[in-house]
C-alpha cells in the first residue's frame, strides 16, 4: 500500500488547489501590470512589459495544466494520479514565487 493510498482523495488535491489559487492571484497582478505598461507606452519599460506577458502566459499554461490534471484526477477518483497532483502543485508554487519576485520588480519600475 502506497502512502498516497492512505490519504483521503480530497486531501491529495488540496495542495494543488491552493497552488492554483495563488497562481491565479499572481496572474491577476500580472494582468494589472501589463495593462499599466500598455497604457503608459513607455519604450524603456518594453522589456519589463514583455516579461510580465511571458509570466502571464506561463501561469496561464500552468493553470490550464492544473485544470486538466484535476479533471483527470476527479474522473479517476484519485487512482494513480496523486503523484501528478503533487508535482504540479510544486511547479505552480515555484512559478508563483518567481512571478511574485517579478511583480515586485515591476512595481518598483512603475512607482
């Protein structure tokens, strides 16, 4: 019996759902920054705007992956997907931390 078999199915999805929520908050912040950059159209901020757009695209992709994994997990009722949930949660958390750092840099540029 694997350790993941002893954990209730809903608990296995919890970290991924939490990571997805944090990623969604970061995605919202990136959207605001992109809008601010585009409204000001300052050529010196082109690189920062492009980084925000790249971060936005990466987080969007990660969230789409999370949705797909959660859908497969729900369909399989947790059978054989627990490891994928944990890995994706970790990736989302890592990406979210990276985007938080980028957000702080962007906020410094905009202020």
